[in-house]
């Protein structure tokens, strides 16, 4: 579990190390606010992929193998290298059912919880694909992600318009990504 008291102490130390006056009105409550924010935005750290799959394992029987594609799920994450925001993130998830489908809102909830960890964009796609396979039994899963990374836009190289695209293609999508039609960035 996330130790908010320890976070408060460390944030206070960081503010002091930056040379800030931690008794200044605008900063007095900052350690507590940051700890509360971290508990919220990193809530996914508390759960394994298996636990997330169990939480959202709400499926319905479905005959046929029609493509299910949920496009542009908006979310955010923080990169594990700089604890910098990955923003304007859009995740698209596709799969071919194997006799059962998952509720569409559950797909968005899976994406949100996976993103609420210190992450790299590539692992976000792999984690979502793994969870989708656990729940649906389908090996045919695709996860497409596009995002801006503040570690590239606000620091370092400072390329504010650069976007990162990643694709996780499993099963039939790995062999035939054209099944994704115009959604495929290949």
C-alpha cells in the first residue's frame, strides 16, 4: 500500500533541497496535497495484472468472432524514468471474442488502472493486452497508444509536439495487423 506519511516527509525534504521556504503560505500544505495526489494517480501500483483481471472479469456470452474495437480511451500515466507526466494519451483496444465479451466500460477501467502505475508506454500496452487475454480468453488482442511525454516536452530535448505511438499486437493481429483497418499505425 502507498505510504502517504512517508511521501509527505520526502516531499518536504525535496522542497527544502530546492531552497524553498517550506513555511511559506503556498507551500505549507503542499506535502500533504502531493501525498494525496500520489495515492490517487498511482493507485494501480497496489494491484497485479491478475488482480486487475479478477476485478473486471465481467463477461457476457457472445457467439461469433466479430471484431470489438474501443478507440481513443483518454487517460494519463507517469513515466518511471523521470516521474514525468504522459499526457493527451489515447488508448485503443481491439480483440476478437472467443465466446465471451467484456463490458466496454470495463476496458476503459482496465486502461485507467494500468496507467495508474509508474510505467513506460510500451509496458502499458503489454499489461492491457495480458489482462484482456486473461478475461476474454482471446489471444487476438491489439492495444494502440499515442501520447505526449513531458520528459520530452518540458525538459531535455523540449520537443513539445512530439508524440509517441506504440502497438501491442497479439495473436492474429501480430500476423495480420491490417485487420485493424485504418486504425493501424504501421
